[in-house]
C-alpha cells in the first residue's frame, strides 16, 4: 500500500506540474502589439513600419493594446529620474510566441537606454522565455514603457497575471543593469548581473556584507570597477531576486547547458516513477496469479 500511495502522489505531482506549465504557455504564432498611448497617428504608422508590418490594415484590433505613462510610472517612480521616465508613453512592442525552446529574439529600434540584452535578462527573470520581440519608437527614447508593455502583452497572450512583485523584480533588474551600463558598459553590466543570478541559492544564505564581498569578486573577475553605491544597488537587486524562484532564475542564467542538465534530472525522475509503476503492476499480476492458482486450479487426485 505504501508503494501504491507513493506512485499516486508522484503522478499527482507530475500532472499538477504539467498543468501549471500549460496554463502560462503562449500559443506558437500568436502575437500582440502594445503601443505607447501618447503616439500620434503618424507616429503609430512609423512604429508599424519599424515592426515590418507596413500599416495596421488587416490586423486584428483585439490583439493591439496600449500602455500609458501612468502605468509606466507605477513601477518606475522613485527608481529613476523623471526626465528618463518622461511624461508620455512612446516606446512600443511587437511580440510573437515562438516554439518552446527557441529562446528570446529581441530587436530594439530607436531605444537609447535599454539594450536587447537588458530586456532579455529582465524578461527571463519573470519567465518570458520563447518569443520574437521588437521594441521600437518613432524617435530615440529610453524604452522603459516598453517593458511594462511586454508584461501586458504576455498577460494577454497567456491569460495569466504576472504578480506586481515579479514585474517589479524584472524592472529593478533592468534599471540596475542600465545604471551599471552607463558606468562600465552594457555587456559588462549584463555579465555582472548574470553571474550574480547564477549564485542566488548561495547569496540567500549570506549576510549583506558577505554578498557585497561576492559582488566585488564578480566585478574583479570581469575586470570592472564598481563604486560602493553600485555594490549596494546590486545587493538590493539580489535580495529582490531571492524572493522569486531562485532555481529557475539560475537555470536561465546558466543557459542551455544547465537546462539540459535539469531536463536529465527530470527525465531521471520520470524513469524512477514509471519503474515504480511497473513494479506495482508486477506485484498486482503476481497477486492475481496466486489467487487464480489457489481458488481455480483443479484439485489434485487423492
């Protein structure tokens, strides 16, 4: 009986895991456009051209959303200068779901603050993993409204709501990386944050001073110099990210090699479960055979 219960529990766990995965999946080929609310008609046409769509004729209006400056400010106020947030939502996004395992393919056009790599890392943190994304503006802007727009598009595509905490974590990562990029370069900033994400399972058990030491070591290994303000900002980000699914963040940061390793572990788990099921049915078969032999076999002659 103990073996039967363990098998049933394992199957329930697997079924639950699969249902959670499918609930937040995007249908391959499905798409959304999120336009900055303050674009003029002429600017909207320019954005469509930058998306490679020509114009809006023939597009499903139900798949075209908008993002406002107030929505942008909800997440950004107090975290970056007002001048960078601006008073108008202009940056826009096009997102199309790709087959699972395709990864993110991000292109930026007329975006002056956020790089493709910064968007990618922030989106991976919140769990957006397989999509073609174009972030565009009719003129150079920071691109911060677009991240909020991507969140709205993802929720529309999946029917799942991203919690404010997770959204804020992605935005905090984007801003922290952006601040670092202005000092040490975007590639270097992205690398420092990526390396930090790989060890979140360790930092969550460290004191603040210990994490700061690790951050300085990462900086040294990447041959960059950080101010104490930079170190403190990265520490704050680490503490925020530790409130998410640390293992998933680490897996994405580690890349394909880690993903393959994780799948091998999962596959091994499946193998063990099905072996257990096989043993269970083997036991059932032996039990039934014994019953049949005992009660239905012809009696021996005396």
